C-alpha cells in the first residue's frame, strides 16, 4: 500500500469517526439516528444470508448433535452463550473478509439489520439462561436456588464480556497488522485475534461455571435474602 493510499484511508477513517461523534452528540439515542457510510454498507440479502448460516449451523445443527449424543451438560453451557459465539463470528465482518457476518452481532448497532440480528441473538441467549434457571428451580423446588444462577450467568456471559473481548481482539489485531501493511491480506492478523477472543470466551464460561459450582450456597442465600425483602417491608 503506497503512502498516498494509506493517507487517503486514514483521512476516510478520520472523517467517518468525526461524523459518528457528531451523530452521537446531536442525536445518537437510537439506531435510527445513525447512518452507515456507503462504502461500509452491506446488502440486506447478504446480511440476512450471514444470519441464516449462523442460525442453521450454530443454533440448530450443533444443539441437535449434542442432543443426539445426550451431552446435556455441554448443551446447557452452549445455548446461553450463543451471543458470545456470534460476537466472535462477526468480528471484522467474518473469516472470509467479505463482511458476510458484519451485521450478525453488534453490541453498538448503527443500522437496522444489525439491530434486528443482535436482538434475536440476545433473545436466544436469554432463552437459554431462563431455561436453566427454570430447570434448576423446578428440580430443587427452591426459587432462590434457581435464581442465584442468573446473578452470575446474566452478568458474566451476557451483559459484560462482548465489549471487552472485542477490545482485546482489536489490540492483538492492531499489534500484528503493521507487519503486513504492504499486503492486501487480512488473515495473518485476523486469526490470531479470533484465537485470543475464543480463548477469552472459553475462559469466561469456565469462570462462570466455577463460580456457580463453588459459591452456589452463597448465591442461594443472597437470592433468598432478596426474596425476603418484600415480606419485611
């Protein structure tokens, strides 16, 4: 990449960032207040195709395989975390470099397609969480026992991690990219970034499971305390 092209790209990114900041300051309270630059737009058909591929493979096929092999433990871990998987798959548009998955999961959605897809994926993840809470509540016949799980699961694998995972992936990507600036090839930086993201994701899930396992009694006691507050009032 020559210096002129590099400078043009930098100016383009600067203008896009300035426009985005202006939109946020002026309106920026909903997805309807943002406009995606033309060169970054993806057709509705292509965006929908990316979601269909993700849904068929990771929301339908993988759970069916786990059910077939009666691996219910892994299934319970997998379903509430389909959002983290989508977060990895959508990183920088996906592994093929064609932005097929660019709208799949965007924690900060700037267009309607991304908002709809992200909302659907979050909804599926929440259904997974609520199923586990309901199941544990039914088996234990104790609302606090089931609800206590939600305190950890909703925070660690749903509300918190996506932004931080992407941040760390970008750090890796930006460290590696300068070594390949003269090549129109994204993969030397892309795959190490995805690997880091995947390891962090697995680590977060592992941390969640251990917190629930070792502090289940404390979580139940805290949930039970919250349930007694209305009665005390």
